């Protein structure tokens, strides 16, 4: 991490033109990086992270990892738009699983530095208030003081890239999710598992 990389993360960078986010009840986008529906027919929960180093990304990944350990019959994907090396360094710096257990095999961390996946799922560049709204800044403070999650070094990625979360059933149909409305939102993945199991899809208020 350098001062230049930290500074660069504050500059808005253009990525691919985002498509319209997939609506609940529609077929999920499928690419070589994220093939849907999966060959084994299992449901999938996907989170598109903010930049590696962001406390909200860390909180989201921590909660996703916990849910993955509890639900081996669901695939969990975390998508990073930071570089492969920055993603690997960030991942290695995170606190381990309880009792030093290995990460669940049904959890995959996928690098999408070119942000093609982000664009396919309707995730573009955020507004000023999306990133720096007072509510998000207060949530940031709470994460640090209550859970010990603070900023980590930002080696690559943009603070202006929006994040999002989706649940897809075994037939490749979106059952829940959307683009987050504020940077400080972190989903309750156990609630998402419940919605996925019931197939009572709804557009998430993120």
C-alpha cells in the first residue's frame, strides 16, 4: 500500500457501462467467471464487494463466510474489483474462522478487476452521497468501535464502485437482491437464506 494507491481509490474511475440490474423473477446473467445456473443445480448467494480495505467489504465477507459454513448446500460467491494481488493480500489479512477452521469449500472469492461482472449485474459508479452520507459514516464508526473492523490498506479498487447482493435459485432465477443504496449497508445473509429457501422473492431494500 502506498499513499498514491490510497489517493487513487478516491478518484472516480469509469468502468464498463452497467446493464439494468436483474429483476427478481428474471434469469440471472451468466458469464465464464460466474456460470448460472450452476451445473449441480444448487442455489447461489452472490455479494459484489466494495474495494478491498473497506470495512463494509470486510463485514460483508465475514458474514457471508459465516453463512457459507452453516449452509453447505448453497454456493456463496464474493466478487472483488480490486486487483488479484490486492484481493489476495486483503483476504490473507482478515481474521481467521473460529477455532482456526478452514474456510468453507462452498465459498469462492472471485476477482473481477475489469468490472465486467459488476456491469452485467447493474453495478456502476456511486454518487457522492452514496459513499459519504452521514449515516454510512456513522455505521463506519460503529463497525470500528463495536466489532473492531477498521479501514485496512487499499492497494487497488475504487471507493466509488457500488456494491450489491443477489440470491439465485438452482434454475438460475433471481429470487432476491439488488444494488445497495448506500455504502454502509451490509446484508443479513441468514435472512437471505430463508428467502431463497422459500422462493418468496423480493427486490431488496438495500
